[in-house]
């Protein structure tokens, strides 16, 4: 007997991965991703505390380091505010990526992911909606931090194109890190555990870098770690693109220190190539 509904039937290709009808796969995938993204963004409206506390922490860091520690930390050029802001930007967007992991773990705990998996939608779109929604939150956080920086004396001295490139690099790095955190969120399945695990990963990456102090003054083992730290490359790239590197600033001998922008781009590509397929595969096998 011929199935008259075959042309509109959605087929399951693997557990958790759903394929739209032939001829409209891309359109359905984009639609599913947009719906999942909007669902995550609506949480900000329903629970504005999420965005509020996301914004308060970086503002506190800017004020604390600028007015309390700024005069005690010598930096090239003597302007600690200009030196600091790129580090605050990098720290905030990296820590902001952890929300992808904790939100995935919370959705798993609440059974939201199980509901998604019963719907005729592509599982990858759920993950894209999660990471894209968090990218928007990071964009808002970055905008607020930049306004705060302008208030305390930070200035961009580069061209508009270089400034835009710096913002784009920060956001792409946060997006790539969000996929790593989303994968961890599906591995541990507990919001409490993912928060602790992400702290253990991100704390050394952000504080053992040149985000808050010049890496040249660190003890040799820590300086070597900092020079090869991807966050150091991100911070250095942002400083260069925002025009916040004074003349005479020492440059490390390590390849990432000499070529920070290519290092960051390579790191973004590697993170996406590894954790996008891993996350999609993990989502597909959650019930196994």
C-alpha cells in the first residue's frame, strides 16, 4: 500500500538526529536552528537575572582592576586601563561560554532535550540554537563592557575595520569555546558539575595569561605556559586590533606571541573541527 504522506514525512537518521523531507533539508535545518535560538533568547526576557549577573561581573572587574590595582601594576606605556580592557573582554567571553555547558546540562536534567528528540527536527539545530543564543548574550556583554571601558578612560585608536575585526575575533573565540562547553555539558549532565569543571579549565587559561599582567614578569614555567596559552594570543590580538599596544612593548619569543592573530584563528578552527562533530555525535547517542 502506498503511503500518501511520504512526501511530508520526516525520517530519523540516527537516535537524536532527525532529517527533514528531501528538497527542503537546508531550509528546515535553518528554521529549526532559528527556533531553537529564539527559544534560548526568550529566557533572557523571562529570567532577566541571567543577563543582569552576566553583565555585573565584568563591570566589577573593570572597576576593581582599574581603580584598586591599576596604580600598583606596571605595564608598557603606563596606561593600565588600555592594557586591561582587552583582558577583561577575553575573560568575560570565555567564562560566558560556560553557560552553553550548564544550560545543556540543565535541559538534560529537566527532560527538555528528551522532548526535543521526540520532535521532527534536526538534532544539530538544537546545539546550534544553544551556542548561537549564547553568542548573542556574549555580544551584549561585550557591548556593555566596552561602554564601561569608555567611561573609565579606555579608547580605541585603530581604524573602524580593525575594531570590527577585534570584536569579531572575540565573538568567534567565544562561539568555538561554547561548543566545547556544550559537549562537556552533555558528558557530565549536571549543572553543578559542569560549573566546577569549567572553572578548573578556564581559571588557569584566563589568569595564567597576559590578560591582567604582562607575561614577561611571570616566573619562567608560568611565562612559557602563558606565551602558548590561546587566551594570551586572543588578548594580544584584541590589543593590536583595538590599537592598545604602545610602542616599545616587549614581544615574547614563542611563535604565538609573534603571530597572535593567526594563532587565534587556528585555535578557533581546531575547536570547531573537534567539538562540533563530537557534540552532534554525543547528542545523537544520549539515550545509549
